[in-house]
C-alpha cells in the first residue's frame, strides 16, 4: 500500500513549553504507526526547537512559508537556505491564509515553489477555490490556473516527488469539510492535469486534502484513491486528535 503523508500546520500557535509537550506526545503516539509519514510545519522561531526534539525520530519538520528570493535586502523574509540550516525538509507554499492576507499572486507562489525545489526542500503547494467559485461551478478552472502557472513557468516535471494540497478555502477552519466525493473529484482532476503534461511526475506526486479534517471524516477521506494524506490545521494542536487522523491514514 502506498505510504500516506500527514502534515501538521501549527499556523501561528505555540510557545516553547507547549511545543515541547506536543512534540513529545507526537513522538510517543505516532512513532509506532506504519505506512504513514508525518511532518510538522512550525512557526519560524520554533524550527530550532523542532530540530532539537525531533532529530533521530521518524517525524520530519518544516516551515509554513519561505521567500521567493535566495538572499538579499528583504527585511523580515526567510530564505530556503535558512530553513535548510535548521534541518527543515518540507515547506508550505501558497496557503490561502497567506495568499489572501498578503495578496500573493500565482506567479509569486510558483517562484517560491521553485525556490524550495532548487534548495532540496519538498514544497507543499496549496491550491483551492472559494465558496463563490465552487457555487459558480468554476472550481476546476480556478485550480487549473494555479497548477498551470507552475507548469508554464518551470515545466510539469517539477511536480515529481513533491506535494500538492487541495484546500477548498471555504472549508479551512470552518468545521465544514468537503465530502469525500468532492475531495476525490478534485484530487483526480489535479493528478490528471499534471499527468497530461508529465505522466511520471503525476505518479510520484502526493496530493493531500486540507480543510477541517478531523479523526472522524479522515477515515472517509483517506480511503479515496487519489487522496494521499492530509494537511491538518486545528486538530494538529491536539496530540490525541492528530493521532486519530494519522491512524486513519495508516
């Protein structure tokens, strides 16, 4: 059975004390799980702590964003090489909470995607539509544009051994997840879109679902053929709830 991937996105939560408790609980609860890879994406200041606690475990760590530039006079930015200094192996790219708040264009997000790839980080590219776009029936057009921007700038082969996370914007943090059928339909579309340009890249690509995943709906979501795991927000802040989701993946 192909290995599932479950990624914790802590967003802007945590402190040194609570992080240590949560990471140690992750190690205790998740290390025994088979057929599931686990990653935790922490706020920048806690990358050193994650590295210290998680090294020599089966749990990987990463960041929630990175700069589109490799180096330079960009106050407040963090580069891919800086993330590598702290042992990060994954980075979330283009999450809607950032893209909306900071007006990131598809081209800007694609540039960040390539920065991650060129520095040996695995990008987790977030794509998705708003509720208005879904109700208008243009959700596939919206997601296709996000995918096609990367392909147009860098070629479809850059999706090989990377991660796309389908996150319907209307579901994030709302408690209202897409149904398993809705999620599967979009995942199948994404894989097909990339396969039409590069079949091999589409095979090695993992496509995650994100948007109000919990231990209950994870069971229905993760059995879908094109859902390779999940990008988990709120429930990743509870070791027991996150364990339930990871067990569903296993």
